[in-house]
């Protein structure tokens, strides 16, 4: 019985290999069937996989194509790292490997095209371009950048200021503006040219009639209100698109007259955003009224109310009876703080520090004396002698940078450094709309160069620098701004509270979220 069951099981195993045998033959000769099946298996194992018996011509063609594709993939793979593939099975690659192969193939094709064009470049040079390290307005020493700017101004029909005759080599990358060179000669007074309000404002900037961050921003927004008032939307165009393109040449002209301040740049961004958000189906009169309300609200909130909050809410808490307060140059916000404190009954005295060539401290002393405040007037060379008598230093700001540095009138960093040496607290009053995302640690990379002829006025009968241009080895440098490190500043007083310099990025982040 056991032998019969084993023979039947062996015959069942041999059935798949003997499809043509009859059932009688399978049952009658089990041993021969088993031997035949074993011999067939051995023959199949000995046969090479590629040498199969007769195949259809179409199948042979497909097999050859698959082998050619495999050989091509092995050649394309760098370093010959392709593993041998058995049979006709395609290699199973991950998505990352397929993406890498595709990228390498594209880079090779681009390099081949560049080599044919006569400009051999590596794959990394073709795919990756180094971004510009600095903006165009501080690349005056680069002829290519200046050529692009000249083409842009010519397209906008804006006159370009002539290059300065002589500059200090360390600041050759900055613009130097001289009053002798006029800008109105190349202006074309025709339909579609510059608006008269913009021309007047630009000349006032260039001559120094309007100076100070707040004053320049106020005058700019008022000039743009005049532009919007006289604007008419052309047929088949939208106000939101055409007006924004209309004010671009105006901004270029104002930049040629004098570089834009941080406050002006932030105000222009706000105005462009309001113009872009104007509904297309709104009438021109309604759109203009909406823009007027936005401009007035911006000036009221960012300058007027912000200055009032700084003066009457926070700064007045830091002024006590008997204080001797030192200020530098003329800041409209600092003058307002001192006037409000004096009107509140605080008894204190002020030391006004001034420096050439602007001598703006004279205007600050005039305003404070007119308000009834006891003042003293000194120059920067006497700061170290007066600092032991000072109880605190109040300073204004042109801008507050993202790394906590304070940009202001040149010479203010010297006053702050001297106060730090004598352990005198330094308080900076600044509105938040002057906060800037730029990072700067020195006064060389980005600054403004004033007219060197301003340094000629010495107040003496004999002017020894009158003929300075006749001496090739002599150059005059008139810097407008400097930066004060945050280590020299104890506190920044803003309309949102009293914060350290290092909190500037936080304020900028919150403002961007609100927008």
C-alpha cells in the first residue's frame, strides 16, 4: 500500500511535465516517467537563458530593443556602476535615482550646446547663477550696471545726473551729487512727461531745502496726491495698472536728485500696494478719493500720531526735573519730545551738539530757545568735556536696521560712543515706519555722499580749499550718514513701546503679518 501511494504521488508530480502522455502510460511506467522528467529538468538548467528555442520574429525584435535600452542606460550611468540585469527584466530604480539621471542628462546636453557655441561652461555654471550681492544703486563703479541704468532712464525719459569729477576711492561705488550739475536741462516738457510737482520736489531735495526723514516723506506723499489728482485713466486701461507704471519715472527722477530715504521707500511701497488693490470696476473719482484717504491715513498714523505717542506717552516718563539732556543736530521728533516735556512742567536743560557742514544744531537750538527751554550750544570737539555733566542722551534716527544698528546723521555715532564711555544712558526715539529689513554694520557699503563743495565754507575770510579741484591728489569726502552699533544704545522709544534694538526683526515680522 505504501509503495502504491508513493508511486501515485510521483506520477502526480510528473504530470505537468508530460502533457502529451496518455494516462495509461503514466500509470503503467512510473519509474521511466520519473527519469524522463528529471532528464528534462537537467536539460533546461543546462540551457543558457538567452538561447531559447524558436521564437516569434516580433518577440525577438522586442527582446533586442530591450537589450539595447539596457546597454544605453549602462553607458549613461556615470562610473559604470550599473549592475548586470538578468534576462529581459528592466532595472528597478527609485524616484531619486531617476531624477538624478534626468538631471545629469540635461546638464550634459546644456554643456554640449555651450561647447558648440564656443562658450565652454561646466554643468554647475549652467544651472546655477550667482545672485547679485549688492543692489544697483551702490554699484556706480560697475560700467555694466551703469549702462543698464542709463538705458532705463532713457526709456523713461528721465535725465541722468552727470558723474562726479572726483571721489574718494573707498566710496567710489556710491553716487556723489553736486549742485553745480543741473537736472532740468534734459527734461522734455511734453504730454506724458514729468509732473511739475515732482520736478519741484526733486529740485528741493537736491538743494537741501527739504531735509529730514519725516519732512521728506510728507512732501513726497503730498506730491503724489497732486499727481493722482491730475491723472486720467486712458481708454481701455485700468487705473490699478496704468497709474503704477506712471509713477515709476517719477521715482527714478527723485532718485537722481537725491537717494531715497528709508521712510520714503516704505511710503512708496505702501502707495503701490494701495494702487494695486484698487478694484478695476471702480470709477476714477471714487478710486482717487480712496487713494487720498489712504495717503492721509498713512501720514496721520505713521508720523503724526506716532510722534504724539512717543512724546506724550513714553519719552516724557524718562525726563525728570533737573536733567541735563544732550541732543545731536536737529531732529523734529526730539524737538517735539522736549517741547512737550517742557509744557508738562518738567525743569531741565539741553546741550545741543552740532557739526559741520550742515550745522543743523543751530535750527534745533533756535526752536528750543523759542519754546523757553534753557540750551547750550557746542560742537563735537567739546563732547568729551561736557559729557560728565549730562544725565541722559536723546537721539533721533534716519532708520533702524534689522540687525539693531541705528542709521542717522553723521557724527551721532561719536556722541553715542562717548556717552557709553561715561556710562550715560542713550535713548533713541524712532517711529516704526523707519524700520528697515536691511542689514548693515558699517558706513562704507551703503551711504550717501553729499556735495563736497559744502565743506568749503569755513567761516573765515581766506578759503584755502576754494581751488581744491586744481590739485589731483586732493579729494573731499562729505558723508551724510553713519551707523551706531546697538551696544551704544540702551533703549529705542517707539509708538508701540520702549524696546531694545534687537527687537527690530520682531516688529518687522508683526508688521508684515498685519499687512
